[in-house]
């Protein structure tokens, strides 16, 4: 049986929690190497997960014979150089979100992948959710008519990470009562709290999800952005309110923060068109469609295990490398998100509306 040979670059929290298990479960994927900057850590991870090669450098990893694809699961400040090196060799690449630090870097990766005939994916599990895919189909089929307004609300418990707290403290995990909730590897304390490493706070960490989802659902580029941030007394943004005008005239509101009440994280999306509306609650597994002519469709609830398909991006990468599936989360969506993120950061800093340049300018 033909197998996709994949290497993991960056074996931290998310790489060991999501990507290694995803590839281990894929019958036609072979995880041939894992890279960590520490030789001891790389060798321990390779031994613990049964991975043949333990690598320390990017160059050592990319030199592996017969390699088909890589997963970039490092901190955002090195995504660009690592993904560029892989794509230049014609390797398929899954890049964790946020895709890069700047929109120009993301644009170059998208162009390079196209030039090399390689697939570039962005690590956004929502793009594999059945309700999200159906919502996109409805919108793009014209069932809603012209899209007029999109409202998105996403909250989750990440504020502590922006303050440099360890993951268990940030997420409120009692390690003694629930040791099973402590991951194999914890993220570094600077991975989310140092803007030189992470790019920023909530705007980079989680708006990267939400803005990419907007691009996934509505096929229209952002043209103007107005944003305000609240740092909640810290150094990085925690509460973000962003208004976006799309090229098709639609208005989008992206509201997100990292400090919800315990147990009250949410992700709700409402899309209103001239002829109908969609109400999507991703965390609750609910989707409904309503039309101007009185049609009302309530879809079966998505099971909890299928709402956030954390293994799907890595498995989609393997399938793309094998040529048996389409890229369901293309790098263009990472670029879309980076354009919104960059413009939002500029708008919040200048306290002004920002007009985005056209793609390619």
C-alpha cells in the first residue's frame, strides 16, 4: 500500500497532542521524522511514539529521502522560513495557524506553493466540521441570496496564555484531580505571551481561526477593517472587536475574547442574506437555515466528537500528498486571515479605519 511520508517540524504541545496521533491513525500515512531543537527531546518523542528519525534542525529533516510532506507546528515567528524551505523543495505543507507574522509572508507561501505544484494547508479544524461545510454550500449555492451581514462570536479560555501562565493554570486544570488532562508536552511560556514569538495576543492566536472561517464561508475578500482591542490590563490583547467590509458589500462583525466564564466557551456564526439566513453554533453542534419564502431546515446535531476535528488537518495533508483528496483548508484562507489580522492590528493601533490593498499589491 502506498503511503504518504510525513515529517513533523516542531514537536511541542499541539504537534504531539493533535498531529502525531492523527498521522498514527491514518492507514496510509507514515510519520517518518520528528524535529525538536533539543536532541534529547527529539529522541525521547521519537522513542515514545515509535517514529524512525529524530531530527534537530530543519535542514536535517528536509533532507530525509522520499519525504512527501511536512507539518509546521512551531511558533508563528518561524512558520514562514520553515514552510518556505519545504515548499521550495516541492513538499506539501500543513502550516499551523496563524500562518505567518505578516500578510506578505503568507502571500509568498501561497504563490510559492502554486509555483511548485505543492499543496499548502492551514491548520483550522473547523473547516472539516460537517455543519460548517454545509453552511458554506448553502451560502455559495445562492440559497441565501446576496450575503448582507455576517456576525461571528468566539470565546475560549486563552487569556492566561497571553500572560505567560503555564497551560494548566491558564485553562484551570487541576493536575492532581485530572492528570489525564495534562498534555504530553506543555507549550513554552513565551509561545503565546511574547509578541516577537506569537505576533500578538488574541488577534493572532484565535482571530486567525475566526477570520479564516469567514473566508471559508463567504467567497469575498476583505476591503476595509475597523478594530478595537482591550488588553484587560495586560501587555497583549484579550478582547477583540472587528468590523470588516467585504468586496461584495457584505458587512462582517468578528467578536472574540479569551476570558469567558468557566464552561462558557462558544462559537456562533449568523449569516444573513437577502433571501435567507443561517444560524450556526459550532460548539453546540447546531445548524439551521431559514428562507424568505418560509422554508425552515434544522439539521441533525453534530456529535461532540465531530465538532472540532483536531486530527482532520494532518490527515487531509496525507490524503493530498497521496492525491486522493482535495485540500479542504488551503493556504489562501491563512492569507485571508493574515490580511484581516494585520489590518485589525493597524486599525487598533492607529484608532482609524484601514483600507486593505488588493491581493498582490
